[in-house]
C-alpha cells in the first residue's frame, strides 16, 4: 500500500535536488525515494484533481503510460493509454498543455515549443502526432508508425527517434512537420520502451523478448548484456549520474507489475496493490 507523505502544493524547491523515481501505471503518478521507503509517495498527481484540465479529459488518465521529466525536472510529460496527454509544471502539478490521442504511450518535447506523442494501436492510432504546446488538443501534423510506443529527442543529431512494432525510425523537423530520414528493422518485434543512454551514443530499448542497445551513428543493434532475454520489459531507464538502471517487467498475466527492479546495485521494490508500468529517474537540478 502506498503512503503519501507530501503533496505537490507544499513542496519546497531546493529540498528536491537529488535522485528519485517517478512511477505510473494507474491514475496516479507518484514519486518515491528508492534509498528510503519505496512505499511512501513524496509527490502525487491525478488528472481528476486538476481543475484547469477540461472535465471531459480528466477521466482519460486512468491508465498512465508515461511520466517523463523535462527541463531538468521543472516540468513533467504525462500520457495515458486512455488517451490523455499533458505537460505539467513540477512540483505544483499544474497542467500547462493537454491533448487527447488514441492509446497514447509516450511523449517528448521538441524544439520550437513542439510536443510529439506516440499514439499506439487503435482507431485513429498507429501514428506519431505533433502538437504546438501553446495550442491544447489539436495536432498540427502526423506520420504513420505501427504500434508507436517510444520517443526520444536527439539534440546532437537534431532528430526524433521513434519506436514502433517492428522498426525504429529517425525523423527530422521541417516546417513544423516530421520527416522520416531513416528506418531500422528491430531485431525482435513488439518495440516497447525507448530511452537515451546518458553520456553515450546508444539508445536502450525493449522488445517482446529482450532489451537492446542501438548505436545511433553506426545503426547497429546489440543485446544489453545485463538484461538480455528479459521478456515483456515495459520500462527501462538509466540514471544520468550513477548509471543505475530502473526496470519494470510485466507479469505473465498482466501488462503491469507491482515492482520496480534496480541494477548497479541490485534491488527490488514492491508496492502492495500498485499498478506500475513506467519508471523514470527524476534528478532535479537546483
């Protein structure tokens, strides 16, 4: 059972510099300190508590699928497979932008005030959607991508990496539109999570049966030695300072887990009755 210690409205800014995990999967996005009590939520957010969100949109965040820090932890990017998408101010929790996208599974901020959303399988899905963060709800561009799941903006190469069912694509921005510049066949189907490896040329990604690294310049996939042959990994993230890995692996019968696994050093944190789908490191800079 998760215990809430501190709510967003009373957080102090300087005290939050450090290493924490953001977790999501059900309607509540929450923050824990894995070095302390993993059952104690330090911060929580629910769409139904946010009066600035349109009322009709609040119930589309019941199964959250992404909780990604942005701007050194000053903002968060949230999606839900129920369709809800939002850019939040952190730690206040105020929604700054919002939209609805079929089976939204990931989200990424791009240059020029743009936001990309991975819209996965379903009617109106299987595509990448591009939004202007000053305009809620309305996409300004889209391109097809079957079972779109993961997104990473690559500042050095000025491209958006996007993970689909059987391919990883790289897209450039041109006239506020996405243009595919390369396609890379996955070594295994069912692409799921995609993250950049800090201080590295690699991306790390999960498929149905394993976890892989992808060299962005050589365009080569290779197994991630520590997590090779781990099936149904829903979330994988590497801490930018310590290189510690956080992973969520779904159970045999569900798309979620009640546990988050850490590596280097190894640990497992289980939260009774929790539905966990994504885990993201939150390192806030003063």
